[in-house]
C-alpha cells in the first residue's frame, strides 16, 4: 500500500537495482525479502511467480505482434482442449485492462503501428494484468499526455489502495510530489537518503541527486536571431499533416507543443525526409531543396535527434567511437578505408566537449545511461556541422542534472548560429527554452506564442482548441 519513488541521476543505479529485483540481473551480495520472506529471484520468470512485475524504461514489446499477444505472452489462457489458446478471452481481457487505463487500442493492433505513448500504455497494462504484489514503474510517464498521465495516476492510487507496492522511478519531480508516499535518492550506486515525500522539497531532492546546487534549470540567454535559414511551405501528407508552414531563423530555438497525435513527430520526420510528403516545399536560405531521404537532409545540413534514441538515434551494439562518426564517415576515411586514429581523435574530442560519461570511447553505446546516450546522439550531429537541428523530446528519460547540461548545449548551439526546432511534451521545458512556440493540433499549426510571455494555460488552450471553441 505504498508508492515509493526511487530517484537519482542517470547512471545512479536505479534501473540496475530494479533489474536485480526483477530477476534480470544477479546481485553479488545482499538479500531480497518479499513480505518478510527471503527469496531468490534467479530470472524474470521466478520474479513474476513471486509477484514482482517490471515496466522497463526501454519498451520490452515485440513490434510485429498485437497488443493482446504482448500483454499475455508466456501465459496465454487456453481452451478446454489443452494447448489451444483462447484468443477470444485474451482479447476481451486486453480490452478491459486498456479501458482501465483510458486507452482505446484494438487488441489485435501490431505494436509497431502504435505511437510510443500507446506502446507505453500497453507495457503498463501488461504489468497490471499479472496481478503483481510489487510493480516497478521505470519512467512510465516519459511519453504520456496529461490525460494519459491522469489515468495512470488514478490506476496507481487504486493499486496502492488494494495493497499493491509500487516503486516509481521518474525524473519529473512534480509527479513524485503528486502520487508518491516516500522517496529514496540514489547516487553512484548508493542510497543517499530516504524520507516521506512531505519531508522533501524540490531543492532537497536535486541537491541529494546531483551532490550540488542547480541554480537555474533553464539557462536562458538573451540573443539576437538572424535571417531565415529554414522555411517550410504548405507541407502536407494525407491524413497526417495539413498545409504546415513555419520559419526558423539563425540562432533561434523554436518549440513545438501539442498533444500526442497532434502531428509533431510526423512534421519532424517529414522535414528530415524520413517520411514522404504529398505537397509543399522546403527552402534553405531562400533556396528550394528536395529532401526525399535522411541522406538528402544530412547533405543539406539538417540533423534530427529522434524521440526513440535506441531505435533511431544510435546503433546500440556499436561503440561510442563508431556512433560519433557514422554520420560523416568521409571525414575519417580515405579511398573507402576508415582511419581508426582519425576516428578516435574525433570521438575523443566530441566526448570531452559534450561531457559524455563513459569509461572509454570503445564502450558499447547500449551500456551508457540515458542522458549520456542522448549526448552521444547530439555528438554525431555536431560532427556533421548541421545548421538546422530537430530535437524530438530531447530530455526524455534524462535526469535533472543531465537536462541542464543538454539545455546548456542547445543554447551554445544557438549562440553559434544553429537554428533548433524542439518538440517536447514537457510544457515547462518548451516555455523555458523556446524563443518562439508553435502549437499543433490534428496535423496543423494552430497557434504561435512568444517564448518569453507564453503560459502553460495559454499553450494548452490552443492545443485543445478551447480558444477556438469560445470564439
């Protein structure tokens, strides 16, 4: 009956500790007691049998299977004939669990056709369906809208009231104060402090997490923007984008706000050439360019930090060195042969300048924390010397300290003349970092606001169409 927040910077050990609890990793010493009884969780199946369920930060779903098959994988209910799956019952139960979360998804819908937020809700439904006594939620809200977040909190409170223990890992401190009873802070793999949530303040938590004072979370700078660099004119894609036009000026950070499904990521992918468009034009410094693929975009000086860094931002099995240089191999090779010494020099310089915490540039990217992976994605685009950078959810799954570092890097880029289009579901982030804010709804840009005077309420009214309805 307790919701216990586990807090700390990326790399503090939160996810590792929880993977031990979920049986996915083995501890070298110590013990785990569940309801007073010593248990040995040798693998995820034994953890599940003991009533422990884990919702991982990186989604753990099979893309080609439907929501129902993912939720009940390994424990499909069968008919009277042994071994024959009762798909009707599977789909009915799936619909019930998703409805409890306020989500309307067909049980048969393949995971790969769902948005990241919808996939996250399927993950949550999978954990809830196990009737677990301990549920670990690792960054469950990172991609959710306000409506979905409200439904999640309602579910957590129902679980708590029924006696379920919930371990809640999040970098959004406002969520901790809203839904958690107790909070424990980890730093460098050690418990720093544990208190009841009312006994913490935001500043106390941040100091305990990073071991230092963060004076200003959004390090805004006054800067003069230059001429228009990128101009999007009437970009359209049937059923997705409708006559979208925007301008980005040199040294400007333009935020894009809107609810999930508003078309923000689709706009970014269209500009970057990852998705085809049916109409419209893109101009760079007044010149019309044809961008039919990401390769065309890179040649035009456009880079994109995608929402899902593991799927689209990094090759996680490759090293830090290889990820740093993959966007411009011609600069570290001669006659088609990569020079390892030049590649090492480039990677070392980027890692040092961005403060990527890694024991070596030969470390596999998958072994870095979320914040350091995000810096690594940025490193590969800095190597191309892009003049336009699209950031899609730049601080998703990133701790407070790493967020401030990323914000500082974005400001440095803007000061150097790079123009940035920043898509974010975190309204304080949009307000704190943007010079201008564009608001999208149903594939259209429905409003624009000055970053210095905009309010969360005003942005949400435009995103929801409230202002239009009142007029």
